[in-house]
């Protein structure tokens, strides 16, 4: 019998092993029960998560305003007369009660002296008449006539005293005689303006705020005014109007500001910064904010069961780098990457931010991966 070559025998053996392996593979392929799902598919999509605690934040409102003197009055003549003296130079500081101007009184002092003498005579006559009336030596009408003469003399004295006082106008409050518009010899008529008195030891900052801003304001909040030269003066909010302006729908506010060095600031503009009460906020990139179907700002985060939650937030402040929001749970499991690929209520597999790596899927979206043990 002819012997089979060794190479043919080896080839036949390999073919037999390959047939058995294929048959075993087909049996596995047509099993009645599917293989168990991988743990990765059960855990859900991976998202990058940062656990964040809320922090205190002091919000501020910045508005453009104008500075005015706390008190300012226009000085006007009460009586007619020629300017006789100007005892205070323009721009000088005065105290309340200081004489600011002297008008020609047309012999008013002598007339007042005469009226006072006549008043003294009337008082003496009335006093004597009362004694006589008690003894019924004069009639009651005579006593009333003398009483009327006494009242007329007293009224004449009071009128002349007021005229004398009006011819020497005094400062109603301490301040700066900011403007004097008359010269010696000028004739002033009653009601004519001749100067202005300004009290700038404290200033009033006035501004307008929008309807969205006014709800956070209250009287007593600290205010800082930044001047055009970079200096700052401090004060507090003292008035908030109860009604919006009809044309602008904005609210008028006032702040009282200290001006201890009497800087010439009244009438100028300033930037008013109002410091609001502190709030507890979470801070993150503005890119993590999104709008829901009702147009509210929302943020996606995880609950304790790794389910996606989408909560509405209140935007306290924001810039190009950070958003400061309130209304989120504390602590917060914030989704920082992958939020756009998951839906509310979906269970996901959170990956701490420090462990996550970023790759780009074929459709151009970022996906999150973590190292596999």
C-alpha cells in the first residue's frame, strides 16, 4: 500500500480543524438567546461632570448719573432798592445768617425809629385809658379807639422792620455764594434774581434705572460715584420713585454722597455703582446656559440617581468669561461637556472632569471618554 505524503496529511488535518471551528462559530451565531449587553451600553452615554458648591457673590448695578448740590437756591430781591454794598465776594463761603447784600433803604432806619416812638406813645395812651375806664372816666368807644391806634402803630413797626430786613438779604443756609449778578448802584426790583447760593458739602447723584433693575433696589444701599478723573465718593441710596416715567418706562433714583473736601462737582456727570445685598450663586461658563421652550435660561445637571435635570436659573451677573446664577441645588453636579447630547430625564454615566478626555465623533460633535480599567 502506498504511503500518504506527510504534507497531504498535515493539510487534511488543518482543513478538519478549520471545519470544526466554523461549525462551532455557526452554532454560537444561531443561539436562541442574545448575548448579554455590555456594561458600557447599560450605563448610558458618558458626560463630564463637575461637583460645585455655591459661593457668596455681591452683585452691583452700574448706571450713568449726574451730580447736583444737596441744596441750591436762587437769590431774589424782596424790596426795590439800589445796590449799596456787596459784603461777600462771589465764590466765598458763608454761614447761615450772614448778610449777602445791602440795598439803599431810603432813610428806612429813621422811619423805623419814628414808628417805634409812635408805638410807645400809643401804648402809654392805651394803658392810661384802661385805668380811666375802670373808674368810668372815659367811654368804652374811646378805649377801643386807642386800642385800634395801638394796633396800627405795632403793624407799622413790623412792616418797616421787614422792609429793613429785606434790604439786607442773608444766607438761608451755609454754602458758597456761587454767583452775584449785580454791581454797586444797580437798581433791583422785587422778585428780580441777583445771585445763587449752593451748599455742596453733600451732593445728590441722580439717575434712571430700568424696570428690570429697580426691583432689586432699596433705600439705604451703598453707592459709589466714580468721577471723570477717576476719583470716588461714597454715599447711599436715598430715594426710589414709585412710578416710572411715561416716555422711557424707567425709574428715577437719588443717592446722597459725601463731599467733605468741597470738590467742585455739582452739575457734572458720574458713574454710580449700587452695591446690592449678597447672594449665593454658582459660577460657570456662559456657554453652559441654554433656553427652554418658554424662553427661560436653564442649566443641565445631574441628580443623585445620575439622571439629567434641566433647571431654570436667575442670571445675577455675567461677562464674557463667567455667568453668576442663582436657583440651582447645592451642591451642584454640573454637566460641563456632553449636555447637548443628552435629554432631560435620561440616565447617564458621569465622568469627573479631571479624568475625562475629549474626542470628536464622525458627526463633528464632542464626546466624552474615560480611561478603561
